[in-house]
C-alpha cells in the first residue's frame, strides 16, 4: 500500500509530466498561430508583450524578453512588415527608438485565431465549480511566476 | 451582488488571462532553454518529440508537428549539428530517411537545464493536498488536449 508520501510524489511526477506535455502543446499551438501570421514564435510573443506594455524602447523589450538587442532588431523588422508595430524616435532622446504597437492591427489579425480555442476552454471550465476554478487560477498564476523566475535564471547563466 | 453566473464568467475571464500569461512564460522559458542549446524553439520541441517517440521518419515528424517537410530538413540539420540526432537510411526502403534521436546526448545536455525549474515546481506542489493536485492534473491533461486539437484546426485552415 503506498504511503501518503509516495502518493504525493507520484502526483508530483504525473504533474511534471503533464506540465511537459502541456508546454509542448502550448509551444506548438503558438507556432501554428505565428505561422498563420507569417511570424516566428518569438516575434509573436514580443507582439503579445508590446500589446500589454504599449510603446517601449527596443532596450526595454530586450530586457523583458531576455533577447539580445541584435535579435530584437530582427523581431521589430518582421513585426513592422506585418503592420503590427511602427518605429518612432523618442522625442526626449532622438537616438532612442521607441516601438509603438499598432493595437488595432494586431487585434484585427490575431483575435480571430484564438476564438475557437477560447470557446473550447470556456466549455472546459463549465465542468468545474467556482471553488475548483479559483484553485486552478491560483495554481496557474504561481506556475507563471516560477517559469518567469526560472527563465531569468537560465539567461543570467549565459551572460 | 454578482450572480452565480457572472462570478463563473469572471473566473473564466481570469483563467483565460492567466492562461495567456502562463503560455507567454512557457514560450519564453523554452526560448531560454533553446538558446542555451543553440537551437530555436521549434528545433527544441522537435527534439522533445523525438525523445518521446524514438526513431521516426522525417515525414512522421512533419505530420506530428504540422511543420512542412522543408522546415523539418532545417530542424534536423540543426539537431544533427548539436549531436542530438543522426540521419539513417530506412533498411526496408532506402529512399526513406529515419531520424534517430541520441537520447543520452539530449539527456546529458538538456536535463540539467530543467533541474531548477523542476525543484521549484515540486516546492509549489507541496502547498496543495493530494485531492487538489489530482484536480489540477486532470485540468492540465484536458487543457493539453484542447491545445493539440486547436493547433491541428489552425494548421488545417492553412493547407
């Protein structure tokens, strides 16, 4: 008969495995979205960040994503070509480039691609009680924090 | 006072938002891992798939990922250079190329990069009861299924 401890360990192993599968599915889903937009996954995630932050400098975007400023130049080139951002000069410092997201254009092209997934998720939520959804929400937020912290650690070890 | 219905809708909205943040964090975490290995995110996910399937043909890998066979060629070139796979001829059909994952080399290079994240997740799990972890596990598995189905739908709409 498994002890309390081994049952908890078993669940932790199953969760780590499920997390791996979920993350593979997430990456492939975003690759499919990005392909539809003619962008690579990193470009797409940068667009997502810009949609949340509004206009920021290339340096700020590099800092938020952990990408090199060289890589950011390529990202911004492709996003500009897709009509998702505009490069502007910082009025207070003419040497600084500000990346201005064009929210309407992003929304117009991206939102419909998430529609079917959003509906499927709402259908999934309907099988859970409010208390269960609140627990899942809390776990998701905490997992996000772990991943963000761990991505920063991984990047710090390179530089 | 919010009705039962509106509370559930509020939670569903919060979950969709949390899912978006979690997926952004997941993509950036995997980008950080891939950067450490000199691979892009797609290469890295293909390596992950090969580690699970064992040797498969380039056509099978294309099918599983939804990538074009042209894109797969680039992926396999980079994985071969990293020492993660070997191209072999199918003994039963000499025109077919089989991609043979070199599990030991992947494990050797990749596993240590996930160590710190795995530990942080196990620490997170320790705050939940077994019943709660079982609920979260079930939700994760169902979310994975949704994402896989939706990625297939998105790709079918291109081709």
